[in-house]
């Protein structure tokens, strides 16, 4: 997973707008994360409540949107100088303490 995460981080860095201020990039990263999370909720909402979607969850679309949330998370990590692997490690440690 570390190799994939490193590759994703490099792609996010390459695609990120570095022509705006650090504060602007931080805000953009946060907004990206929020809007992508809302798109996850929308896919679930459509699957549950929309007759146009036959009340069925589109798992492929959900998976894609979850990936976009991960893009936002990596962008937030980059802009706040946090290694995404450190965040995953801290999550693992916390979950292990609580539920391990």
C-alpha cells in the first residue's frame, strides 16, 4: 500500500494548483475533500431513494467517489505537511487501542 500511496501523493502534487497562495491551496484541499465526501453521500442517496436508479446502489460509482475522497485527503495532507502514511499509522494505532 505504501507504494500506491506514494504514487497517489506524487500524482496529487503534480495535478495540484501551485499558482495560488499556500492558504488558498489549503482551502482548496479542504473544499475538495468536503465536496467529494458529499458526492459519496449523493451516490448512496440515489441508490436508496431514486427510482431512476432502480433503488440500487451503484457500487462502481461509489468506489470511484471514495477514491476521489482519498484524493482530497491526500491533498489536505500535502497542504498541511502531513505524511498520509503517518495518518494511516495513527488511525491504525487508535483503532487497535480502542477495538484491537
